[in-house]
C-alpha cells in the first residue's frame, strides 16, 4: 500500500540521519545541545512522513490509521535517535578521559599492573591514628571517665562494656552502616606479642578457625606495605566473604607507639570469584601504647573498624553481628598471643626492635632455633 515507504525503511533513514549528524558534530568538536538537536531531527522526520502521506491520499487508506502509523513511526525513531545520542555522548566523554589520562597509568591499567602510588597508605594516615589515641589519653589524664571521653569526638554511643574493653559506634554518613571503636587493655602479654600475632598470616591460619584463605599477594619493598587476600566463613546461611586489602604497620620507638592500618582495595591478581562475596568497603586501624616497653607485659589499644559485609539483613542485625563479633575476635587474638608466649610458638617479628635486656649470646641462640633473625620466641 505504501511503495515509497517500503523502498527506504524509516528506521534506516532515521539511523542514517543520526549517524551523519553525530559525525559532523564530533568533527566540529562543539558542545551538543541534545534537546534542540533531537527536536530538529524529529521535526524533519515528521515533515517527511507528512509529505509521504499526501502522496498516498489516492490510495484507500483510512485517515485515522495514517495518523496512528505516523505516531508509531515518530515515537520509535525518537527513541532510537535518543539512544544513539546518549551513546555518542558517552563515546565523546570516554575519548576525552583517555586523552587527558596519564600515559603511564593508562598503560598500567590496560596491562593489569597494580600501582602502589595510588593505593598506598600515607604517613599522614598513620599520624592521624596516633593522634586519635593521644587525644583519648589526654582526656583520661584529666580524670574524665573513658565512657564519656570518646564523646569528645561527637556521634559515638556506647554499645558494650566489658572488664577489659568498651565498644562505641557511630553512623557512617550517607550509609546505613556504623563505624566501631574499641578501647581496651591487657596486662598479661607484651605489646610485641600482640602486634606480631595480628600480622603473622601463617600463625593466624592456626588460631582462627574461620579462615579459609589468607596470604600476602603483593609487597612494596620501599615501605613494607603488603596486599593481603583473606577469605573467611560467615555465619550460616550467609556465603563466605573475601577481602583484598592493603596494610601498613609502623613502630614509633620515640613515641612508644605501634600502628597498623588496613583498608580494602582492588588488585589485578585477585579477581572476584563466585565462591566468595567480595567485600569492597573495609577499614581497620589499630594503635597500641605499651605501659612501659614493647617487651614488658601491659598495654592499651584503640581499634577503629568499619566494613560493609553486603548482607540483606536489617541494619540492627548487621550491627549486632559486628558489635558482638569484634570482641570475640579480640579475645581470640589475646588467647593466641598467650599461647605464643606460653608455648614458645615461633612467630615472625614485625616489630624488629632489639630487646635491650637480652644478652647477645642468648639472642643468637634464639635466632638459630627459630631459623633466622626475622623470627623470635614470642
């Protein structure tokens, strides 16, 4: 009934017009006014359709059918035109980003190379952790109860109190999750033992039954910073989770502090797999203050922690799991440090501070027994 229409399909004509206009627009590299451009193209299309319709008046075509047909064609081509326009804008934006990107970073990203400069934990971040503990200690020195001391930093509320620690939390802005803070003390293990047990991945596989996989996958030789892949069981019926995070530790001998900072990152050598649910939001900061020295019993610690386990459970359920799971982990960590002390378990010495009270011959004997200077008897 419509020979002129069948000779040249409307969608093909509309697409051709879009491509020609898109090409000329990009060639001139001017800003695209999407509304005026789209209106002009649809107007031309409707004008053409009306001319075609007048040429077919001689045929027995109902006027209402023609109007409906015009409306269908116009709507369809308008949709296709808009889709092509959005795609053209996305291509232009991508090209602009690639044009202004640093060549080295672009090549590294395409080659799947991890860039330490972008993901490293800066010195300022370590210093901020130390300041947080020092601020709390300053308030305590003024005979203010620790329960209210953390409230100097507004938004924190107490959620748990035990003999050796207290737990606070505060909402994370723009999220349904909480950030948690634990302040506690131990008097029966040394700071060195407690610090080393946290960092020794091989020993943790023995004392933490929830660990499925735990290994260092990358290391920065300049700062000692490490990338760790950790897979762990979650309570039934949730799937197991895995974390890829960067961690950096620092022992400040002058200020008598030990600091460990970890946060989630992406690493090309550890892609996501179906076996685990990847946790992309995770951060942990631990600061330890010895009561006397690194090798004498007794210390205080401040742990600040947050993560998004990506569960479908209500907020209060997630809050309960984290607030109860964190003290449980700390107790396991404490017990592991005691076992390392009482059973002479050889663990890696990350502190690397020479014990001032240990004779040279005894130190040499210890090194021979544990396999080298990087091992100590905790």
